[in-house]
C-alpha cells in the first residue's frame, strides 16, 4: 500500500529532517540534548530497517511459492522515468493547496483517507502474526457479504465479500489504532501506520530488473535534491501534511516522555524507494544464485546511506534529501560487489519472472469482491498451497 501511496503522494517521499522549525509568532523550542538526538536518530534508523528486513522475509516467502502462474505487477522503465515528473507535479499541487486553502480542512480530509488506508495496511501486516496466537479450537466462522444487481441472466455481482472471525479480530485491533490516530494524532499511532505502510511496500512492490531500478532512483535523486535544496516546497509540505507518511521520533522524549513534541522525521519514500532496487532486482538475482550476497550488500548500503544523511543533517542543521546519500550507496555498493565477482553483465541482463517472483496481492489494488482487507495476502498465499475457499477477484485501484 505504501508503494502506491508514496507514488500518489510524493510528500511521503521527503528527506530526513530535524525537529520542525517553530512557526512565526511561536516561541522557539529549547535545543535537543545530545542524548535525545542520539535516541531519536537511532530509533529512526531502527524503524527504517525493521520493515526492510521483515518485508524482505515475507517477500521471499512469496517468491518461493512457485505454484502461481500469474506474473507480478512490475514497474517498467517508462513508468520509472515518468515517476519523478508525476511526483513533482503532485508535490507542487499539494504545496499550492496548502497555500491557498485552509490547512485544517485539507488535513481533515487526508486524515480520513489515511485512517482507512492505515487500518487496511496494519490489518494486513499483523494478520500472519495474529494467526499464531489463535488456539486450534478457535471458533473461526466464515462470513459473506453479497450485493447483486439485476436479476436472471443479467444478474451481476457488485460485492462478494468473504471473511472470517480471525479477519474481524485483526481488523478490530487495527481500528483501535486508527481511532487513536484520528483523535490524538499521537506519534506512536503514526509510526504504527507508517511501519505497516513501509513493510507492505517492501513486501509487495517489485522491479523487473536492475536497469529499471537505476532509472527510478536516478530520477528520484534529482527530484529529492531539487525540491529540498532548490525550494522550500518539500519541507513545507512535509511539515504541513498531517498524515502517517513519515516516521517520527521525539528528540525531547527523555524530558517530556510520551508528550514530547520536538520530532525528527524520515519520509516513508526514503525507506521503500531505495530498497525497491535491492528487493526488486538484486535480491531475486541473489535467489537465482542461491546466495543472499546482494541483499546483504544493499542492506548495509542502506544503513550507511541513512547514517550519512543523519550525520550531514546534524552538522549543517538543515533538512537533507535522504536520497542524495541513499541512491549512490544503494547503487554503488552492489555494483562494486558485482565488479569484484565479475557479474556486472549478468546482473544487468537479469530479469525477474513468474518462477522467481509470482503474483503477490497488493494493498494498492484491493479486490472489491472477496476477502477482508486484513487477510488478502494471507488468504492468497494459502490458495497457492491449500485453498480453503475459492474467490472471484477483480482488482480495482483504491
């Protein structure tokens, strides 16, 4: 879900930034302590790595299921080249909206939108974990919500929605977090949704080859640098946009506890987009070689790039375009490894296929006909091996 969300809402793709600058007429916040900054930045790095690592594991579990005959939805080279342009237009549009219209009403609309998306993403994320906690004798009943149009031979299904009791439990737990976020906008609720978006993005988005990943990252490298250093658009939208499109952590947590309000932040796009290359191209390539060399290399490269971003930001006391440092690292490290192993040509000529990356469900295309949002991925994976019920699906973009 977050992959599509980040593509539709480029504000999600903003560089790491120190605590929001005080607005006009508001008293300046006291500077964060070294301990507080270390805790905040360390927590941001950890939160960024969690969805990458666990999203990779879940992605591999899908990749090893070779019974599916459906090809994955992949980003083509043309799509990769267009994306920075579309992202720039959307970012500028959001900036103008915030300048022309009331920020309060815009954020209210966006909050409702992300309230629904967040519940669905979090349900999908916790569903596999929750299934382990249900006892074997849990009364798991099946339900179906059916709406039709017309009669006789012209009868057409509008909604054929199947779910079970476990799905309802996951959805209810996620709804509690959703209500908490909607009412309080608490940073913990924001991060729960943000982590769910990021994990889904890493798990469900794939590139078909390394070249496409390089095109995408190259374009976003220019996009990120221009909108952060060239204008104030990116930072303004990031600070005005009240939605779980970034991970935040308070730098004054030690002083104020859970009521802290001086945040460091990292855009979700800076988590998902750089790792699309390693998981969408290098990782399947490594699977073909029966080794995880390129995945681990990309993982280390991401840690290095993110650490460098935080270091530079701390030195210059200015918001940084994270992709300025992440893109060279995430491209350069695996390329150096390929050069050392003499596999550059093979690496760039490799393309993922149905045998390596079978079709996986995406939160950007929720079926309107069957399955609860909380169990779409889990149920489709079950259908690959031992289907418990047959579902007719016709994906539609959310």
